[in-house]
C-alpha cells in the first residue's frame, strides 16, 4: 500500500510536468560535463529506561551516491559510485559498495554509435571477497546538457511574471540567450556576460519597461546564471558487451560475462528532471548467476525555496539460482530558506532479504554551510 501510493504520486507529478512541456531536449550542447554527489547519514540511539538491554537501540545508516557524466563529439565517459552501509551495535552490520566506469569512443564525430570499455567493482558484507570485472562492447546514444536553455527559460519566465517583458522571447532569441549562458566560460568576467545577456533580451523588443531592465531584473538574472546544484540534461544510451570476471565475489571460478545497460534522461520543463538507469550482467549460465540494478528518480523544483526529490532503487543478486532482492523508495522535500541553509524532510521505505515487512524511516534534518 505504501509503495503503490508513492508510485501514484510520482506518476501524477510527472504528468503535470509533461503537460507544461518545453522542448528543452531540442537544445544541443557541444559539451556535456555533469557531476552529482549526494551524502546521507542517519543515527538512532535509545537506552531502555527499564534496564532491558534487548530493547536498547544503537544503529545508523550511511550512504554515498556519486555520478559523473562527460560527453564530447568524439568521446565520453561516465562514473557511478554507490555505497550503502547499515551499522548496528545489537544486530548484524552490513554494507554494499558498487563502482562502475565506462569510456566510450564514437566511430564518427557527432554520430551516436560508439565502442566502449568498462570496469566494475562490487563489494558487500555478503560476498566472500571483492568482485572485479572488465567489459568491451558497442552501444548507441548520447546525452546533452540542456542547463543553459533551462536557465534561459527560467529567466524569461521571471521577467514576464514581473512585467519586465510583455511576452516570452521568440524561440530564436531564447536560443541565442541560452547559447550565451552556455558560453559563460569564454567571457573574461560575469559582468561581460550580463552585458551581452541584457543586450539579447532588450534587442528582442519584448521589454515592457521604458529604459530597459532595472537593477532587480539584473540581480535575479545573475542569481539564475550562478545558481549552483541546478542541472538539466536529456538523452539516452544503450550498451551491450562481453566481459571477464577477474575476481568472483562468490569465491567461484572466473566467468565470461554478458552485460547490458540502459540510461535515459528527460527534462520536461526547467523545473523537472526524470532519470532512469538500468544494468544487468551475468555469466553465460545467466539464469543461475546474474545481477540486475534499476534506479528511477524524479526531481521537481516546486519554487525557488522548495524542491521535491523522489527515487526508487531495485537490486537483485542471483547466485546458484537463488535471487535476493532489495527495494528502496525515498521521498524528500528540501527547503532552502537562505543560500547557506537547508531543511530536509524525508520518508524512506526499504525491503531487504529476510525482512518480514517494509521498514519505514521518517527524517527531519537541518544543514548549514558555515564556511
């Protein structure tokens, strides 16, 4: 019931974003260079006041998720690292670490077909030893950074809402604005970029105020351009290949591996980002020995101060024909009242092997940047 309600909410949010679709994915960036690092930690301690040690609780959970995506006309690479650790003074402590990296070389620049070489590392408290494998294969697809167009669209929406623009910019003017924002690194200073951005907007003849943009308009444009942690991208890729297991985590013989992966990203509006990641690998006797991973996430910017993050993770490891599944659902609301502080309220549902029911954790945390 909990999981179905969560999925229904996620689908409704996605539908709302699609209805207000802006063709962000039509924007083509010559270079995509995106990275994201997420850390989460929770700890609970309870000392039973009646002296019953069996009722004492001392446990915590620590997680790290890192993703790096780079794509140029000739080559690209991606890195993904995930660490989940459950520490308990009364029960069994567990951990799972996965790391994947791929380098791909396009056969023809600006085209989508590529060859790739990849490496994968697996470590877990349930493994006998570290798992290490390498793979080679081919694939198709690309990703593109549409953040400049997303920022340009947010700037125009703000100016229209404030009355500084009588109507949204013409698509060609909006594209020109996005190209200038995407070329920020080529300017000697932010002031030079702002001057060009102001020129593009005022040359559109949509400015409703006599005298052009005012100081508040320029201030908000600066904030949108410099906003950290805001990224939108689109695209997909599909990879298939063969690999070899240098270290078998189950302690068995090294096997020839069959692997495949699919990734998909969609930015329906500047406020929404939808991601799907899936991979599968296994020995030639695939039905008895394989691993499957799937992640779906949705981020929605409700306002400048509030955002919603929802995710579903599924992992299956099969050894000797016996599968073990792990499900994790998370829903977080992130409030940023000031630039250096965040308030995070989250609900986490998880089901692991041998759990009799879903575990539920509700967290409320305050984060502050002091330096």
